[in-house]
């Protein structure tokens, strides 16, 4: 289970986009020779900006994207999920610093309780 928490008054989408579009240090540009009309190979990882677009939609329509709003929280807004896909996306965003830049925290637990 994971819990996503908005810690500011509203998400900072512009700062998050800036972080998402910045390659991590030491990472070469790997898509320079890609054919934009060729099918995407199934083993290629998603772009972090795709996950950011998913997050923006998930904040607006949480149930459609595997998140459940938490009403009894002291946070500005909070959502929880037990589904693997949303948790994987949120972890990728957290690991790249995009969640922090947007004003979110991700709390994970391996059992039934959500870690704070």
C-alpha cells in the first residue's frame, strides 16, 4: 500500500516538469536516433514525463487512475493505492525527484499499514 500526500496548497506542475525534463547526471541522450514512426519496443522504459502527465490526470480523477482519496487526513490532500501500476509510477516519480518538486510526498508500507 502507498499513500500520496500533497503538502502544499496546490501542486507545482511547472517545477515538476522542469525536473522531469532534466536528464539525471551522467545519463546520455538515448533517443537521438529513434524513428518516431516505428512502434515503441515493449522493453523500453517509459519517459518520466509520461508518469508526470499520468499524475496530473490522477490528481483530477483519482479513481480512474487507481487512487482512492483519503478524506480523514490532516494533509491538504491525500490518496492511497494498493495497485501495482500506480505505485510503480509514483515510485519512479519519487526516485527522480519529480514528486518533491511538485509538492508531494509518497509513503509506502509492505503490510496493511501506511508508513508515515
